[in-house]
C-alpha cells in the first residue's frame, strides 16, 4: 500500500492529494497512474477530487473512458447499481456528456 492509499484510509484527502502530486512529479505525465489514483479517490467517495484527474486523463486518451466502463465486468468496481452509477457519474461529468 502506498502513502496515497494510507492517507485515504485515514480519510485524509489533503494528504492523499499531496502524495498524488509527489507521485506525479516522479513519474511525469503517466496517465495510467493518474487514472488508477483517480479511481481510488472515487471509490473512496472523493469524486470531487477525482473528477479533475479523470478529465485530464480522458483528454489525453479517450480509451480510458472505455476501460472505466469495463471495470464492473472485470470485478474492479462493484457490478451493482451503486458501482455503475459511480462510473456513469464519472464519465458524464468528466467528459461533459
């Protein structure tokens, strides 16, 4: 578990975002790390913090939108009404649909 995830476990969003910023400085413009970090935020009920990251990721490569939509079938996100609603919210708000 990384410091970002530890901070989220403690519901310390401010620290999580600082850790995310540090990680992004270390890896540069790695959209994969940004995507999974945003998903972790969203799944921890921090959608408002995740949306700007998703917007940036989706603007670089729209394929991440399709991956996001496939996560319930892959078992990464709950394949129930709540999980699907979360992903719909992310796609709608991050892509302007």
